[in-house]
C-alpha cells in the first residue's frame, strides 16, 4: 500500500506516529527570525482583539517593529484601542504569500497617546508617512495613538505548515 507524505500509521505500541516520509516538522526559532520572516511576507497583517462583549474583531494593520515590540498606529477611540482596554490579549496573522508561508503571533498590547511616544514613532519607527493618517503630526494629532504589542509566542508556517513550522515562545 502506498502512503502520501503526512499520512499517519498506527505504531506497534498503539501510538500514532507520523509517516517516515513526512516533510513537516516543528522546530524552535528566535524572535529575530520571526521578525525577518514576517518582513518578507507583507507589510500588512490582521490584528485580532476581543471586545468587552466577548466578540472578536479583526482589523488589517501595518505593524512596525522597534526592538522586540511591535507597534501599530490607531485612533484613541478606535475599536482596537477600546478592545485593548478591556482585554490586552491579541493575535496577529501576516498576509500569506502565494506559496502559503505565514506568521502568527500572540501577545499583549497597551495603547499610548502621549506626545513623547508619538514623536518617537513618527521619527524612526514607522516605515511609512504617518502624516497621511494624522496630518497634524505628533504634536497636533489628539485622536492618534500607538499600540505597543509585546509578543509572547509566535508560529512561522512554511507552505501552510506542510513544509514545516517553527515556534517561538518567551
């Protein structure tokens, strides 16, 4: 009988084992490798938050890294910001490439709307022109905030996981 990659067989001890020709594997990786891989995928990701009503919300975002913190521009009273107030846990999923590579990331978020944070984000962290979204700049955009995401785990998938996956965890 011929098997395909990924087909499972019953081992003599009664345990289910992956087929010997299974190309999938899970390895550990670093946050630096997750960052680098995500940057090659797309500048866009989808942010999932949960509101006070317990319902999930998903929003497209353009996140930017500053060290080990991921930043997202948001409105001070946006659904994203309100949800984080009630529940700081988030999930992000970067756009999948045409071959199925992707990154998922989980962490906690906090919203900052102080001028010092805005100035730092405006001048050096973001890779696009924030003035397009907040023409008043960091000093004159009262409705603008930034969400800081502290990752606690991530999953890197190659070809939807069929060519392997790598995990990172704090």
